[in-house]
């Protein structure tokens, strides 16, 4: 099957390219990516989206593009909605016209974080900030316009291709720098390699719908940092703090853990967050 990957320059997209067979993937981004066939496309412009799909005629479109600067979304609401809502809507409308299936990457930030148990797909979304609101709008637009779609809600992504929580903590402890992280922000850390495997596992099933696509389990940022230290084999000075001491413009959900049991029933072999982290740390050690 020919697969069109939107947002190919991002951290997740690069692992999708690795996990999927090379000859399946054609990429689209605002800039060229490597030596792969590439189309330069702005998804916020429907005319460009329609022209792209007409040229490529994929069987599946994976949308890995998003404006993910959580505080930046508060500063530029128009940009947030343009990229995170209007863009996905354009993709869904064009996919319907050309009978193309779609995978769309959503977020745990569509929830307000007031829960005490992991969120299920059936729980009512109530985002606290503009990032979550714009992403939720995109989810709604896709569900409204396209039946053959997979909306995958993920969380706390980390991977080898870009700085992230894990790589930053790892660098600090290697340099014997003190680490301070919140102990009251809880979520489901997810390795981008694992998310790419989840996408590959679900897209041929035709079991369309919304799924929580995360590694199994959840932890606080403090527990996460401690695990990074342990798996790295490096003792570290890690101090827990409260998230209220962090000066951020956008409100973050305190508890945004996701229950992935629906996806695990269809896609076997999804790792726990601890085992996934171990795999990534091993990759980091090899790279360094």
C-alpha cells in the first residue's frame, strides 16, 4: 500500500519511516526530507491538500503534523487552530473525496487532568488550554467528515530524533547536573518507535475509531526521571517539586494518564512505559 506521511520532519514521523517498509512511504512536509519522494505542502490550504492527494493517490494518509508548542498556542491562537484543526479538517475532506483511509495523531491534552484513574476513549474531553482545544477541534472535524479513520491519542512522546524530556534528563545526569521535576504531573510516557509500531499494527485492521495509543501504565515526571537514572546506570541528584512552581503560560493537565486496553486488544505486544524507556535508553547509549 502507498502511504502518504504528513509532517515528515517531526520526531514521530522519522520513526514511522523506520518502522514501515521503505517503499510504502511518500512524505509531505513544508520542507524536503532526505532522499525520499517529497511533496512540499501546506495542509492549512485545502487547494494544496487536494492537489497533493490527487497526485499521490495513497491508500493511507498518516497525519503526524501539529503545532505542539503548548505555550505558543496561547500566544497565537489563530496559528494553533489553523494547523491543529483546519489542517486536519482539510485532510479529512480530501481523504473522503479520494477514498483514502487516515491515521491522525491526537493528544492527552484534550483532557483537563482532573481525573484520578486513566482516561478511556469514552471519557468526555475538556481541554484546559489552547493546544488541547485546537487538537480536539481537529479530532471532531475528522470524525465528522471521514468514517474510515483512526484517531490515536498519545502522550509524552520521546524519541531519538529530537530533544525531549528523556534526552534532556539523560544529558543532565550524565553531566552530573542537578535535576528538578514535578512529582504531581502524571501521564503515560510513549516512545515514538512504539507509537509507530502501534500505527502499523492498527491501520490494516479496518477497526476504525478513536484509540489511546500509549505505552502501558503511567508515572509522575519525578518517577520518570528516577527511572531514567536507574536505567542509565548513573546516580543522579533528582529533586521533586510542585508543578505550581513552574512559570508556564498555558495550564497543563496534572493527571492525563491514558488507558490503552482498547488498543491492546487489537494490537498485541505494546510495551509497558518502563520497558519502552529501557529500549530508548539503550538506543541513546549507542548513539552517544
